[in-house]
């Protein structure tokens, strides 16, 4: 978490009921509402950054598929996973056209 010296203020408007809930949770956890909001925003940003990275990875994989035609079918993946669940040591299916 950042120190006060390296942070900058931001203003948000919360609906009254949400503000009350945040304050109640902060009191229960013996933290300031500011600390709780920082924690919540940090968790949200981290989650959304991971989601965006996954989205970009999916876009790149789709573009690669469009260029090469290489793929693994759903049935091949299901068969591979079923084998792993049965304790078989199986190599992942090979990509093909």
C-alpha cells in the first residue's frame, strides 16, 4: 500500500446506503473507510488488469488461429482431461489444421 506522501486525493460520490455499508465494514474491521476503499479499488484494478490481459491473450490466440488454422478440438481436449482425471500420464493433444 502507498504511503500518504506518495498518494493523491480523489473524490467519489457513493450512494448513501453504500457509504453506510463501507463505514460499517471499516468499523467492524477497525480500519478507516479510506483504507477500505483503497483496498477495494486496488483489488478491482488488479482483477480488471488480469481480465484484460486474458482478453488480449484470447484475441492473439484467435488471430493466430485465423492465420494458421492450427487448433485442437473440444472433443480432443475433453478426452485428454478425462485421461488425466483417471490418473493417466498423457501429453496434451497436438495442434492440427
